[in-house]
């Protein structure tokens, strides 16, 4: 069988590709060549693992959740702790891997776009470590919403450009980043944050994130002597899901479950479920072919999720292909289910998952009681929840904290 993570001329089945302006074609060719050379060099993966061990706490632990297991009364629940990475999420894996590749290519400047700010902070951190110049594009609306992340990006030495075009959100920042790249191809690498975009980005990001699945497979066999019955991961662009799923693709007994943002409920159309709802359709945008939340004229829908990192119109072409092949099952969890799952995890295990990750917990809690105590399930905790303090205080409706935090947030936002 062909390796499901290796594209055939840039395509995963009918998804993927590289729909590029002429001016960027040569840059993508050289990136593809540099990535292929790195993949073929066994020293490169060793260098990558050593960097992550020293700088980002890898291998991250696999934690047994005794209390949640007892409460659910079914499968034994294990959690993969990607929240313990430097900067608080699995994003560090991809960004540090691309950093090594940039150094190999001899480039000295990186750019990125960011919505919630997490990928911007991770990229600015990597740039500080490697000594690269760094520019981060961010929609003006997001700059205001995410001022603490803007603060840290600037302290880390990045230039944050507030994009005032269009709706002033993530998609406008993406357009601006591509414009910068086209003007500065020779010096600059665009650090894409998830397994989306034109080839070779989906394959490249999945390759770096595959470190997560490799560790989980080894750890779960060591701990339990068996493969998991099911593996759960939240799906924004798809990188943490592909990371943890990739090591199990060939194990037909392991069910892989991707959990998308159900937002206010699929029937409200205020969600970001591209693969778990009937609201998305096949299209080409932002340089690649996948399912997008769009209407018949290709106008993109407004998406909604309590978790900023899942609120995206497209999805990894690799996951779209795995869904069509029946290898990955897709579900969704609503904002309310996610907040409840978060509260339960915090109170019962003392773990604080990101709201994104809490989608995977919510789905696992629905299913674990139907499984047997002989079964093992793994939930990928893609990131830590400290960043969600404003949203969670709001959702829990704690008036004292909510007002305190609101005042603080307003005072951040009013700073020039
Ligand atoms: C960015 C982010 C995600 C979503 O991105 P994927 O590419 O789908 O993994 C999920 N969880 C956390 C904590 C994030 O920061």
C-alpha cells in the first residue's frame, strides 16, 4: 500500500495540490527539494529529535487518567501531553522542524500568519533561538483580541504587522503573508502553521508532527502491552491529529477519531465542522484543494468556535483523503460540551487542556463508557489551557473573575 502521508505529485487522492501564482513556483520547487533531501538524510531526524528533547521537553509523557477512567466506567483513558511542549502546544514541533530546514536552506528571515496568536508566538520563539529575522502578519481584529500574544511576539523580537484589509482576520493575514513571500523569496521562508496550504506544506507539517504518534505508539505498548482501541484528536487545520494518527494508520484495529468544532450546534451553521457536517464542499482556495465551508458561489462562510484554533474554513487535504477512504472517523463537539469536558478534566485530573484539545476529551467521554475495561483509548492533549482564561471565565459565568479579567483585557487592548 502507498504511504498515506506521501503525496502522489502533490495530491492525496483528489485533495491537495499546489495552486500557485507563477512567481512562487520556483520557491516551492526549492522548498520541496530541501524537504526531500532532509527526509532522505537520517541525520536530519536525529538532529530534530535532539533539538526537541533539549528545548521542548520531548518525549512528552503519556498520562493515565485514573479518576476519569473510573467516572466513565469503560475504557482505560490515557492522555498524550503535548501541552508540555515549550510555548504550550504541539505547534512547537512543526515550527522547530521548519527552523532546522530554514537553516539548511541558508535563509535568514521567516514570516508567519497567525489568528489566535499561538503560532505567531511559537514562530517568534523559534526565530529568536535560530537568530532569524521574523515578521508575523495578523488581522487587526485579532491583534486587538490577542494582545498578550502580540506583547510576547514583540518582546521575542518579531515585527507584528496588523492587517487592515478585508475582514481584518486570519484569511486577510494569509493573503498579506503570501504577498511578502512573493516579494522576498530569496531571503525568506514562510512558516505555515498547520497541515494545510499548497504542497509540500501538508506533507511537511505532518512529517514533523509524526513524532507525536511515534512516541504514543511506543509508550502505550510499553504501558499496556496493547495497541489502543481508539485515538482521539481535535481538528483545526489537522496537524496535531495527523501527528498522533500517523503511527497507527496501518493498524486496522485502531480507530482514529477526529473531532471538529461543533460551535453552537451543526443545525445552526455556526460551527467549523468541515468533515463532520454536510455544510462544506470541495473547492480550491489559499493554494490547495480540500473541503471548505463555502456557499455555491465559493463565498466562504463565517465559522464559529469557542476555540480560536479550530475556527478555520479549510482542512488538511490529508485528512480529507483519509475520511474519504474511511480510515478516520469525524465527529464534532459543541461549545457547551467542550466547556463541560474542560471543567470535568480540570476538576477530576488536575489537567488543564486547551479549549481546542477539550473537543477530543468531550468526544472520548461520550464513547468511553461503551467500551470495555480491557480497551485503551488515547486522547491527544494538543495544548494547555492557560491561554483561554478570558473565555473560560466567561463560560463558567463566575462574575467576580469575569469582571476582573474583562477590565484587565480592556486595559491591554487600549495600549497603543
Ligand atoms: C492551533 C491549535 C490547534 C489546531 O491546529 P491543528 O493543526 O488542527 O492541530 C489545536 N490545539 C491547540 C492547542 C492549538 O494551539
